[in-house]
C-alpha cells in the first residue's frame, strides 16, 4: 500500500501537477503576476520586499525544467541585487550583460514550453 501511495504521489508530482516555473511562464505570458493573480495597475512601487523576492525565486527554484530554473533564479537574484544598490551607484552597469543573458534565456525557456513572454530589463 505504501509503495502504491508513493508511486501515485510521484506520478502526480512529476506529470499531472503543473510545474511552478511553467506556471510562472504562463502567468507572465498573460501579463499576470507570477502566482497567476492580476497585476495591480495602481501599484506605484515596483520594489520587491525580501519576502516577495524569496517567494518569486522559489517559484523558479522549484521548477523541474533546467533552463527555467537556471535563468529564472538568476534573474530574480540580479533584480534583487540591482534593487538594493543606491540610485547613484555606477556599479549597476555591470549587471546589464548578465541581466540580458537571463532575460533572453528565460524568454527562450518559456517559449520552449509554449509561452511567449515579454520582459523588460
């Protein structure tokens, strides 16, 4: 019975339940937040709290798809690092190359799963 339950859970987790990274791709392609909820058009502050950063990063970190996991987590890390810099810090220019790489990589990884997203870095 235990083997059957473990097998059923594995089947559900790997093949039936939507991957968190793919779900994020779907939400972004529909211009929604990564959790699928509508974007708040009245929100003036786009700054992530640490809790929001960790939550967004975990969505990509838990993905079963290597490229979504790789580019999504790296992109969240870069966004967090740049956000935490002061506005007059010229060091943020060093992030332009990696940011472009991971934005493009995530777009490609999502497109490979059937979701076209537009990300502006």
